[in-house]
């Protein structure tokens, strides 16, 4: 595929890629940024594209992976820690300048409940909250996938029971 053919194929997918970016980000500006970053990566790694393969799938994969990597990077930078051991804090929305007093109290209770969990439940659950997928947690902790899923499920149930008074249900 020549450079001109590659560019034309890329531009031909721009509208569909923009809609896909919107579906991932739910924000017009972030979708435009994701689209530009995808185009830049596609052009930078053009030589990695294999002839006679699905160009559309290759571009969509670049966009999806870029979104996931950005999401993980943002999740890791938005966590705040006060320096104490095993302390976990929930992320507050960037839109709020100050959290509401009742939400702060709830997060303190949630932190206390999470920190009270046994490590076998706390570690997979915390990784899940940080954006890791079940499969990644299983590989990282060297556990079967079903074990990871059940531990996260049971942790949710334990937290739900411990925090029933803060539940909105």
C-alpha cells in the first residue's frame, strides 16, 4: 500500500472512527484528541501494517488500545494517597472542586471497609477498581480467572453488606 493509498484509506474511515471515539469517551473534545492520536500512531507505525490484512480492524485496534492506555494512565494519576500503609482512597470527579461532606464521610467508611478485607480479597478488588481487567488480574496474581471473578464478586457483596446504610438502593 502506497503512502497515498494509506492516507486515503485513513481519511475514508475518519467519520466512523470519530463516532467510535465518541462512543468510547462520551466527550466531543476527548473524542477529537483520541482521533488525532490514533491518526498519528497509524502514520507513525504505517510500516507495521501488513498488506492484505484488514486495515479497518488495524485502525480500530489502535484507537481502542490508545483509549485503554490513556484510561489506565489517568486512573493511576487520579488516585490520591496520604502516605499511610494500605490506605486506599476513592477518586473524586474532576468536575467537583470540593467533595460534598456526606460523600467524604462515605468514602472514609468505604476506605475503612476495604482496608479491613483480607489481602486475598482486597488486592484483586483494588486492582479491579484501578481499571485492570479480570484476565490481567489473574495473570498478575497467578490465579485462575474464575477465582479472580468470584473474589471480586464476594468482595462487592461484603462491602455492600458492610455499607448497607450508605447504599442508594
